[in-house]
C-alpha cells in the first residue's frame, strides 16, 4: 500500500508546476511614495536633479532632462535609480510592471528595470531604448561591476511610447533573463552561468529620460526541489500512520 502512495506522491510532485508567489506589489494608488529609495546619480555636467513623484496612481520622474555619470570606458551608468521596498530577492523570480514615456517627442530615450542591485557600483539591468539610428530600437542586458558597465547582448524591439507591459523572468542560477515587451516574448538573454549579481534589490531607472511606471510586482518562483520536499513529507506521514 505504501508503494502505491509513494508512486502517487512522486507523480504529483512531477506533475505540479512551480506556482509563483507574489512577494511584493505596488500599484501606487495611495499617491504617496512609501518604501521606495531614489538615487540621484547626476554626472559632472549636471542638467537637473532626477526627482520622482507619485501622483494619479503612477510613479513618475518629474524632470525630463538630467545628466548621468560615466565609467572609465565612457559608458553611461544611469542618471537615476528607484529601488522598491521588496528587499533582497534571488533565485528564480519575475518582475512585471507597465512603463509609459513622458517624452514622446524624444527620438532617443531609455527605460530601465534594475535587479540584483548590491550597491551603486554593482547591479544588473535591462534597458529598453527608442533610438533614431538604424536598428537602434532595442532591449539590452547590462551588468555594472565595480563601477564598469558591460553590455552582454541586444534584442530588437518595437519601442512603444505609450503604456507598455514589461516582464522579466529571472533565473539567477541559470544566468538567464526571459523578457516580454508589449506582449512580445524576446529571445532569452542567456549568459551561460549564474548572474554576476544573483541576489539584490529591484527597481527602475534611466540615463536621463522621464517615464512613469505602474503595477510593479515581483513573484518568486519556487525551485522544483520544494515540490520534492512536499512529496517526501507526505511519504513520511504515511509511514508514521502505518
């Protein structure tokens, strides 16, 4: 009898998909900035402060033109970062939100999702860019390590200046980020190993362009081993009852 239950539990563990659990969410409907931390990272030729405000149910940057610092290779390092109150997140998880450009006449703008943030010189981010150059409309994976930026890969997108749904499914152990932009699944960013920063804070940012975000949410994806533990626990209970 125990063997039958063992097989049933094992089959159940294999059949059940890993159910994502919401660990943080903010729809900004209270119109007060609570739990978020904002970093002003203006460079030496500062144009203006990259300030943020929560109003009309969205979180938005209130300044459309500000500068950004550069690394030793003259690459931009983001002029502003807004970190959510989610705390450190790692493993497998999904970040979802909507983005809305506040500079529709700007032919070169960027919108960023930050993850694995350790400190101002060490973090990962996906950048969505609307460029007026050929093949410039793109998503790209970036890592800032010890203050130096590395761009790992690019994916072409049709940049949407209106309200756009974005999601990042991050697998820190596998070193991959699956991106969905405006309903289109992009080719997964696969770095062939664990992410440089596998655990950290999460949020948004930009080089120097204003945009609004809404419905920011993080879902943790349990590891398959969790289901195996459930199966083992069930088997243990059956043995005790017998």
